[in-house]
C-alpha cells in the first residue's frame, strides 16, 4: 500500500531544471472522449517532485490544473496536495477504478484528461514508441495498460515494473486479439515527435 503525506518537503529547484517529458494529442473538437490524451514519462517515482513539473507545463495549455488522481500500485508516496504556479492542486488515488499506468487530471479549461504514465525506467526507444502511440489523434481508443502490453508484445521489451495478473490484463487490454495490431510499428517522423514532446 502506498503512503500518503500532507508534509511537503521543500526543495531547491535549480535554474533551468528539466521540464516534464510529455507528448499530447492535439485538442479534439469532436464530441466524445478518446483516451489517453497523451503520455507522460516521469524521471522517478517521486510524485512530490514529479507532479509539480507536470502540472506547471499543463496549466498554461489546459487551464489551471485542480486535481490529479493516480492508482497507488507503482507510487510509494502520494502527496495530498502540491503547489503549482501559486495555487494548490489536490492529489488523490483510486485502486480499482483507475488503470495503474494512467494519470487522471482535472482542469478548468479541458475538464478531464487522461495521460499514459510510462514507467521511469523505460528505455528511450520504447518510451518514444509509447509517446507516439498515446499522442496519435488517429490511434485506436486503448487504455494505458493496453498500449504498454501491445508495445511489449510487439517489441519483446518489458516496459512495466510488474506484470498484470491474467484477470487485470484481460480487463485492461479488452482481450489480446482486439489490440494486437493497434499500435503503429514506427513512432512516426521525428519532426512530429518534436512538435508534440515537451521537455527532453
């Protein structure tokens, strides 16, 4: 079980600290939600450090971020709140309702948004493929765990820290045969990735 804390450690952030590694779908004017809305590749499992950088990038793009929710499976400590651009963002968690490889964000501008969370230890090539798949506006509506499972099956590289049990895998993947050809073979042209990716 993950620990939660109200006590935020103060940190000195060096000038020019790296921003969030993020790839987003273009804003979709059509009705209906297709998730995920993009992908986030944190540098660590320290949410107290990682979430403020993510929210600081998304605030000007999506309107003020007000709430963030995670599944606690891979996060050792979950803060109750973080401070971003002079305002408080509440952080919560759901165990069964939220895919363990997804982050849910609520904001004033876009309402609800979902991001695929690429595990911090993922190799650069796998992360690039997953970011491209999650930010592809024409991609199929797959869950975060399904995108990771398809990439692992296709390329034989383990991305996640822990495999899902068969019942969870079936639930998140909607059946292996339904998603086997859903992720593009290539991440797309480099110029497209550079336009969609925020941070390095």
